[in-house]
C-alpha cells in the first residue's frame, strides 16, 4: 500500500515491538489434587479404580489427577441420567428448565476469569482467546438455549416436540468448555438429560462446569460428566443412551456411525474439515491478511473449520504472500497465560507428532515451507507458524486435516476454478471468501459445499448461528433453532 | 385388457437410468407374480453395474437440477401429477395386479402427494431458513440446500404411493435420486419412470432400478458418491449392515415416521429437510 512496504516487502508492516511479559495470574484457579466423576449430582470415585494425570501442555507440569471412567462408571452415569429424565426433567415445565440454564449462563459469566485461566492452563490456548472467545460464547450458548426451553412449540411448525431422552455427548480438546456448552445447552433446553465425556487432555473446565451446575441446584443426574480417553467414549457409545452427539475426527465419527448402525439411536456428527479461504484480487487486502492469519492460526489451528487451504487469485499471489510472511513474523508464540500471546501451546505431544509428521510429508512431497524466525520454549509442546507454497491439490497437506498452525497456499485464476478447488475435498465444514464484489460473494456462497461460509470475515461463531458440515464433515447442526432438532422427536400432529 | 380380437402388445419393463430405458447390462430379468402366484410379467434384474451407472447419471444431473429455480422445480413436480392423472387406468390395473386394496384411492393419493410437495419447492427455504440475530455487526443467514444424491428403498407394498411419498420430498429440493423399486411389485415404479421421462424431469434426476433389494442395497449404501439414504422401507434384516457401510462416507440416513401412507402425517416438510443441509453465511456490516 505504501512506498515503504513496496520497497521492502519482506519487512514487518510494524516495527518489531518488544513486549514485556504480561502473564495472567493463576491464583484465581483453585485446583484440586484429584477429580472424581460427576454422576448423579455428586463427585464420586471411579469404580474402575483408575485415574490419570492431566497436564499443562505449555510446561508439561501435572495439574491434577482425574478419574478414568470404565464401562460400569459410564453405565452408572447413564442410569443417573435416565432416572433424572424419567422422574423429573422431562416433565418439568419448560420455563423452569429455562431458569436452570439461565443460572448456569450467569455463573459462567461470574466466574469467567477462572474459567478462562483454567482453560488456558489445561489446553494451552492463549488467554486472550479463552477470555474473549471461549468463555463468553459458552455463557452466551446457555443464555440463548435457556430462552428456547419454554418455546419449543413455536420452533417447529405442526409437530409435537418431545425430548429424545438421554444424550451421550463426546467432545474434543480444542474448545473444551465451549464444546461442552454447545452440547449441554440445547440438550437440556429440549428436555433431555446428558452424559458428557470431555477430551482426555482437557477435562478440567468441564469438571468446573459440573461444579457450577451443582451450585445451580440442578436436579441430580440431569448432567453427568465422565472423564477418560477413547475407551470411555466407546463405553458411552455402547451404553443405553438414546442419542449420541460427537465432535471430533472424521475417522472416529465413522466408527461411531458404524457402531450404532441398526440400533435406531439418533446421531449427530461434527467432524473434520479442510476449509478453503479464497482471496480474490479485488479483496480488501489488509482485512484479508488478518482474516487469513486468524483463519489458520486462531487456537494454534486446532479448529475443525480452520481456513487451512488458502486459495489466492494469481494476480495478487506475490503481494499477499509477502504480506502474510511479514505478518507471520509478528505473531507472538509462547506462554498461553501471557495476554500478548498469539500462538499458545500445541494441545498434546500426540498432536504435535501428528503435525510434525504431516509437515514433513509436505516437505517430502516437494512443497516449499516457510517459517518465520521463532524461538520455541524448551519445555512443552510447540510448533512455529508455518506456511507452504508450491502446494498441489494431491499433496497430503492439501487434503488431510493437520489441525495445527500450518497453512497451505494454492492459487486459482477464475471463480469457477476457485469453486472447483475449494470443493475438491471429502470435507465440507466451512469456507471463506474475500472480495469487494457483492454479487460474487453470493455466487460463491451458493456454490461452496460447506456448512458455514464466511465472507470478508472468518472464524465467527454465535449461539444463534447454525454450525455444522456437509459431506464427511458430519451431519446435524449446532446453534440456532436448527441446533434443537437433534434433541427432539418431532411427531406430526394428527 | 384388450376387448378386441387382436393380440395385445406387451410392455417390456426396463430400468430407467439417465433418462433412458436400458435393459440390465447383465441381461437378467425376473418373474413378477400376481396375487395368485401366476407369472404376470417380467422385470429387469438390475446389477451392481447398473446401479453404478444410475449413480453416475444422478451425479451428472445434480448441478442442473439443484441449480434450477425453485419455481421451475415446483412446476416440474406438478407436471408429474398432471401426467399421472392421464395414466390412471394403467396405474390402477398394475396396483390391482399387485394385490392392492382400493387401487384407485392409492393412485389419487399418489397424484395429490406430487401436487403437495410441488408447492414446497419455493417455500421450504422460508420455513427452514432465515436470518440469525448474532451478537455483532454481521448479516448472518441460513439457507437449506439439497444434500446431493439420495438412495431410496421403495416399500415392497404400497408400490406407488409409498414410493412417491419417499421420492417427491427428496427431489423437490434439488436432490437427485436412485430408487430401488418394490421387488415383488415393480410395475408401478416402471410406469412412474415412464411418466417421469415425459414430465420435464431432467434426465438423471430420478433413476429407477428393479431387482433384488438385498442384492443392490448394500452397494447403494456403500457407494462413495451417494450422500443420503432413505431407509424408511429398508428390510429389517438388512438395516444394520447397510447402515454400517453407509458410514464410510458419513451418509445421512433417514427413516420417516412409521405411519400409514394415507395418513395426513405421511406428508411433511420435515421429509424435505431430511435430505437438506443448512448453510450459514456471514458478512460484516459497515458503511
């Protein structure tokens, strides 16, 4: 834009500021040494007798020891949920259910800082994200669905809405509290009871939410939380629940769909993605650069709808690439609890290994890797912001979900080619379009086979906005009126 | 059925793929039996390869059909009803041969069902979509869009009304379909295909296969280019295996409420949205 930038395009747009450390205090978080399972309104020791440590991925320090639920524990949780559903919750007037959900929303707001700090400690995400995105949205979700609890008759015309029953809900580690809210709030509003299984690496905010639910005087058994790894999730899938809601990888989603085949149980899946972020030559370039950076580096790229494939129209490829490289150099990687941090820790060693393996495949297949100078902390799990050019559509880094801070850059000439490339994937969760031309936005939005299309923005979420995938990114929607449907039987009025 | 002395000209019942009426590439056919067990006709016995051809035809038809205006799709479905009315006698006689009680009522209900669903073409988006009040300076709206290719198992009985009750809601939104016709009573589906071929329904939007459900359905369920599966009438002994292979590409599996096809609850906009995806679009607002 300016002469200075054109003269020295590889230089950062801003001077390289030095930032003093600005760590958020962890004093507000009162960690227990051990956590039990939340079943029937109480924290109980697991019958399995097994527990596992949960750590901070930024320091590898143990934060607490958490129970690992076995089949008997899961069955007990499902039993508690069943009992709560049949004895109390399904018959409670919607207006009363609403008030419980409003209480939870308010308590999350009251304890927002505690939730945010704990989320960043346990998951490694930057505090500015957990503080400004995860926790406020989690509260908003409960507040939004609270209002539906006594208005279900107005949501779906000409049917009698009836709760499905007991929902088994399995959530991932990338937005631990927010995903818990996405799952629990609509289920409860619709009159179901739930058994939630948080991810193995990030159980702590779900357990804090359980404490909030307990303090809200929620009837025992309406919400149950069983911690553990894949085996606990499998136990929940095999338990006598009426509905499974899963957010996670496409591979596991398919396993679950197979596991419940022929049982008649309800299922919604929110799975992986490989979103195209498409920048046309007339795009507002400053916003596009920020949108592309946000699209892939938000939450270290641990986002199913991340804009992991950048499609740039050829005339602006060089310019956009230089700007992106410059912007990469200004991203601050480090302590998740530092308020200046842009890129926190990779969630786990296993995920780091997966990212490293896929990045190595990108180099091996002949793509050109760029990483800015970036000092990684000695302890913990870290990966520098990375972009690849010279990527072809057949490369693994253009096809597989990396779930890390790695951007693959491809180019296109015509809108038709952009659509073709964007849709050339088994996934279909999200897409981004950057252009000043309104008719082109709508033309693109219509043709992109993806559940969410962000035009001149990216990675926006709201409880009123339905979210979910096309194709192998899953089925069912979360958010909005659409998010109630998976939790209701809609029987036609005679 | 002829009343004069001449020998009648019998129909060869064929498959309906991509707007054409081929025999099965396998060269096979099977006997269709009347209520008394006598052979009343033959039907093509579709193969796995025929099924793949049908999916290819359905995929080829999808961009045009889903991209057509809703008004046009509504008129095309209405046209199906118009032409069915002209073939009433044939449908009634085929249903009678299939042992249906009150075939005239079944034909009338099937025609009316096309008319009812035709009207949804340009209304479903207003019922199932809209703008969303997000907490920020964005215009945010959701629209329902067709899922893609839908595989449909027609009921063994209610060979016309049962089939139309599954097919019309699937295609009115812009999906294309591959139908496995009633195995014991395929004739009404074959005649419906002949109606569709002359009703301005673009070639490939509906493809009808006659044959063995147990032979074809697992391949339909496992096909990686089929996006949805209507198993409302899937034989119970096949359901678990079929659903398991459907998971390979995360197919949308749907079962309609178990109600009599003559019941008013057998037609519903939720049968249309069962094979639609919700797309949500965000755009910032600013001067």
